[in-house]
């Protein structure tokens, strides 16, 4: 048993730094700006955001392709990041007066304010490797890239612009499928866009379809799979119904990599998979091949 009295020992002494100069005053602390680092959700690698941007939003450790939007794809594909956007003010109405947890009109308005987008697709034309092309790209950040009337109209008008300018049309798909708030009107866009692509084919103009992560539902079942050439980014989810729904329906475990782009390629639904760093080169090669 200890014979010294420890009852007066202050616990604060355990945490007090006694050596002069060790502590740092609040005014001398350096704050690190947010957004300087990116943590890969696939391998947990921490990457400098500037380097990550230069690598086209692809992790250099595991090749994970981060989801990006229409703005980034336009900058990657169009020469010198120069392009002309058109029909930018098209947006969905609310013909069904739909309401779930909130009114559809309020959901659209809040998403527009959050993303700066009018709807889940944008269209633009410009030069790709010196050749004119029209590109329509979807944005997953806008209600999951869901296909509503406005998206269908944007794609249809994008095809019309390609026919008018007599140039190739490229579609970049990224979608959770049909927009349930528009019910049957959303499903009608499948037939509408498919019919427009028939007109593009009759004009002998190429259609390039790029499927990115994720491309699902009615988008996969229509325009996304109708390209003269269908390409995809690595490890992109490409499906009609999601893997969980399929597993519950058939009551069996699914093969490894089921519905990922590599699996879809092996089963004949894609022409090839292209990494983002090679995307512009591959599209340019395909256009030159068709022109010849």
C-alpha cells in the first residue's frame, strides 16, 4: 500500500503540456481548405484534387472512374473545351400534378437550384478532333439522371441538330431509368428517341452510344443500346433491372461482376470498353473510319 497522499493530485496535470513552446495558440493554427483531397471510394486512396482532375477523375491506383456530369464530358471531348449548347432552357412540366414526399414542381425547382441544371440532360455541338459532332449527355445529379419528357425532348432535338448539320450524334447515358413522377409520359420517351434514331440512320449519319455508371431501366432498353457502336466505361453498371431485383426474382446468386460493363461485353451487348483517357481518341477513330 502506498504511504503517500495522492488525493490532491489534479487530473488536469495529466493533460497539461509543461514544456514551453509545445502548445500552439488558436491564432497560429493553419486551416486546411476543403476540397484539396479526393478519397477514392473503391480503394480509399487519398489523391490531390488537382491531380485527380488532370487524370480526368480517374483513380490512378485502382482505375476507378468517378461519376462525372455533362460539363466534364463536354470538356473532355470537344476540342479546346469549346462548344455551343442549345435548347438549354427545356425543362419538365408537371402534367400529372404529382406529389410524393414533396410536390414534383418543388423537387424540380430545388434540384435546379442545387445543380445549376435545367434537367437531366444537356446538348451541345462543336469539333471533336477537328470534326463536327453533336453530343447529348445525361447528368445523374439531377434526380438520378431519370428520363422524363424533357430528357426525351433534348435527345430528340439533339438528333435533329445532327441531321441538320449532317454530322455524327453521340449520346452519353447515365441514368437510374424512367422518371416515375411522369409515369407513362416518361416511358413514351423510349419510343420517341428510338424513332428519331431511325431518322438519323436513314440520313446515313453515325450514332455513338457511351454507357457510363450507372445506365439502367428504360434508358438501357431504348436509345442507350441502339448505337452503331456501343461503348462503355470500365466497371459501369449496365442493366435493365438492378442486380438486387434480379437476384430476388430468380432466387439465385448472381455471377461475379454481373451487369458490369466487362460482363456485358463478354455477353455481346457492347462493342468495347474504353478508359476515359482514351475516349476522345477512340471516338475520333470511329468517326474517321465511317467517313472513309
